[in-house]
């Protein structure tokens, strides 16, 4: 068992409709690199030109926002759940 990564609906077309993947990675940067390797184009959907998380993308590890942890360097381990959540706007 690795890290369970939940894929949001808008990104599932990149994963062939898969809603979650299981990865063996040590931190979020590795997770994003692995997603890019397995599903080309994934990284540009999550990161901006400077390699920072796009402002409209939120990532949670076990329910905790990574922006309040160690950002993309946040450590993850087997059994953790990572949720990628695109921001929703509206009025």
C-alpha cells in the first residue's frame, strides 16, 4: 500500500477516468513528478511557471492543507491520503 491520491473530476480525463491512484512516493514534489510521468501534462495543471502550486489548486494530506505545512515539500508516507481539490468560484 502506498499513498492514495484522489484525482478530481476535471483531471480524470488525463488519467483515463481513474478517480484515485496509489503511488510510492516520499513527498508531494515526488508525487507530482510521478503523476507527470504516468499522465503527461498533469504537472502543468498543478504548478505555475515558477514551480509553485497554482493559486486555484488546493492539496490536502489527510485533510490538512499543505499551504499550512511544508508546501510541496510536505512528507507523505504509505497509508496517507492526498486530495487534489480545484477551487470553485461562483456567486
